[in-house]
C-alpha cells in the first residue's frame, strides 16, 4: 500500500460508540443529559461511565480518584467502546498519572479526545506512542449553540480518520509572532500550564526535535512568563524544533512575552492557530509527526 494511504488515526464507522469519561472536573448540571442527542445527531452512540455523574470529590473533581481511574481503565478495555471522549477539563488528571495502567492502554490503543487538563493524559500517552486529539469536549464546548462548526469538524474527522499526507489548514489571520519557514517533528503539547506542570516528571512529553503546541486561558502575561521560564530552564524550549501557538484567551495578550522567549531561539513559529479555549477550536492530532509550514499556515501529517 502506498505510504500516502497509511492510516495514522483510523476512521470510526457510522454508529461507532464513544465512551464518555470525566477524568478531571465535574460536568455542569444539565449537560450530561444532552450529550447522547449531540452524538446521535452526528452518527455516534454514547456509553457513559459512572464517574461522570459523581458524586463529586473535594469540590472540584468529577468523582474520587478511584472512580475516575476505574472509568478510564474500563473505557479503554471495553470492547463496545471505539474511542474515549472526555466530558470536560478543569483539574484532576494529574492525580491519576502514577496509577494509570500503561500496559492496558497499549493493549487497547483507542483514540483519546480532549484538551485543557486532558493535556496530562496526552503527556502520558506520548510515552506509549499513542496519538490523541486535542479537541473540544461536550460538557464544556460542544453543547453551546455557536459551537456547531466545531462539532462538525470534530465528528467529520473521527469518521474520516487521518492519513499520512493529510494537510490541516484551518483559516486564520496571519500573526506577527510567526517566523521562519518550516519545521518537522512530533507534535506535542496542549495547555501551557498543565504541560509545564509535567516538567521534571516521567510523564513530561519528549521534547527533543518536537513541534511544541501550546494554548491557555486566563493566564496573565507575568504568569505566562513564569511558565515559559520553567520550560526554558528545564531545556524544553531549546529541545523543540519549532512552536505552534494556539489561543490565549480571557486575559491580557501575552504576545510580547511569547516573542521575548521564543523569537531569540531562531526556530520556526506558527502563531494564531485556532485551537484552545477559543472558538473555533480546531481538532489537532497530538503524538504524530508533522511538517509545519509557516507561510502556508498548515500542518502536513508525516506519521
């Protein structure tokens, strides 16, 4: 079979089942009841795991650690589940990392879908060579009336899958922070604060030669500075081959701070990519090798 046809993320057939888990924060009241109809409209079935419905723990976790961990393991091991969809972010995934059964995930290499706090789980899966989708989630994004295009983009991608040679080129305005021509490497990252919290742990994604993507919400410039300082001091910025910058929302723009840290490195930067706590929030495959074309504002999947 020609290399161009090689599947990197298999397509999910009509009627495929998505397993819904809440590994971080609790879904807002009234959201869980709406998710089955959302998935049905897009041709998918839902299997919801118990921790989605609580009881909540510590005031900010969807359920206690044991329940959320059991749900995660059960969803990946369940033969009825074709891919695993996170209900929302918030906080909580880091509490599970040292208890997750990596061998179980490797035996059941299903796609994980989510962003924000789910960055921790994508980091763990990076060490298992398991790709994932940094993509909007139902209880935090997809139920909003204005999120229709984001839902369409996600569910179309799930039905089509991704292949070597596929080009991702969402429409967005050129950004003054962008520089250079192109870079290639494994695409890693996600939420900047969550990603940085993994530094110094064995779950920190492998940054050497990678394209580092990050986005964030409600982080003022001085806090973005603190996060980037940690990544510089831990060698992550020097190790990366290039940077893909997503949305920074609900705070003063950190563009000056980003430029101060990233421009002097002389590496390619593609900024303004429409992914993160924003709308549109384009689905982005993590853990796959990509070629980043700065002038063309596109990513091409390499494998």
